[in-house]
């Protein structure tokens, strides 16, 4: 498919896929601090003003992740950024009920252009993906580069040239995206139609005044 198998000595680069990296999950409200051989429960709001490093008990679980750092940083930076890889149905909610090849085709091609928060990865036993997966750009991991280089046995594959170029562009699109309410330029009649499909949308004041009167005409 879209994956390559890097040699063990190949340097880490953007698009390399690791399976089994640690994701640390902590609660800011309930922090277990190690004090000698015992633990003390507190909150980060209590710890932050002290400005000191503390040892805490945290949950760690293995996850799949892909290198997001650029190649130049992957060679020299002290830390690397990776994005977590999760089952596609968990990342893209519109795929939960999808069953047919046509349905998958529409989501993989059309939604991949519209939704900038994920990057699709097809199944591959060689990489360790038994199902459709997605890179979740909203979930990142930071790991020491030198230590990651010592764990290259966890690197199961990398994107080929076509996929890597697309992945690089998607990351750029994700970070330069501009959040806006897509309905802002609609005229009153168009806004009324938009609300029929998306009733939770909030018209702007200049749309609200006229939209109410136009709504009466549409009934």
C-alpha cells in the first residue's frame, strides 16, 4: 500500500510510524505526588505556584504514533513531536456507520479534503494496522530524539513519497487553518435554508434581524 519498510540504520524522518510508544495521561485536578514511599493527592493548581519539579504517579499506555517533526529537526532536535494514530472510526465520527466500499470511498477522498484534523492510513498487517486508522493531529507526543533512536525496533514503517508529501501538506494545513463560521456571508434567505440543515448555527446580528422577517416569508 502506501508504506515502506525502513532499514534499521535509516535515520528517523517525518512520516515514520512507531507502534508501542508511551502516552502519559494525567489529571490536572487529581495529581498523585510521590513523597518518600507514599503518595499525596493534590491538584496542579496547588503545585504550579511552587514552580518546582515533582515526581508523580501517572497512567501510561502504549500507542501508535507518526513522526510529525520535519526531517531536519528529526536529525538534530533534542525532542521530536509525534501525532497519535487511532482507529479511523474513533477519529472521524461520520465513518461510524460506514460499511460499503462506496461509503468508504466518499469519506476517504471527500472528507480527507474537508476535515483537516486527521490523515487517513489504510490497514496493513506489516505495519500492525488490522483496521483503517487515522493520524489525529489534535493528540501529540513529545519524546527525546536520542532515546527514540535507541527504540528503532518499534518503528514499523514509514510513508512512501506520495503519502509523505501529502502528510507534510496536511500538517501545514492543520496549523495554518483559520477558524470561522462558514455561514457568515449568507444572505437572509440563504441563512434560513442553512438553519434548516444546521439548526444549531447562530446567525450574526445583521443576519438575525433580516432573517426573522425572511423566515416569515418562507413559511
